[in-house]
C-alpha cells in the first residue's frame, strides 16, 4: 500500500461487504488499524498470515479470524496469570 495511492484516513472506513480475502488496506479498515500500526505489529511478528496473489499481498478471511482469536487470547493471558497469582497467594495464607 503506497501513500500515493491511498486517501488520508481511508483505513477508518470499513469495507462494503464481507470479503473472502482482504488487501492490507481493507484489513486495516475492517479491524480499525492504521497502516502504520499494521506494519508495526507485522514487524513484531504479531501480524496475520499473508498470502501472495499475483503481485498483491492479501489476508484471507480465515487468517484474519485466526489473528483476532490470537490477539484476544494474548489479551486474556495477563488476566489469567494475575488470577493464578491471587489464588496462589490465598493458598499460601490459608
């Protein structure tokens, strides 16, 4: 996605219909990510799996759903760790 080819704030507009595969710009719009955030999480190894279709990088709907589940699980992990620490502390005092 080239800055020359995209309109400012285009990532804020969701795609018109559910897609079988997203361009990176469509993925960003559908998940309310700025392109810079997308490329940052991709560089950190936390982005969705991409596929090459001709010369375009696409993200399948399945890869997008998998990415959402992984991000949700990662967000819950600290909550579970904190709960486990509270339970261990309660068991130590009992």
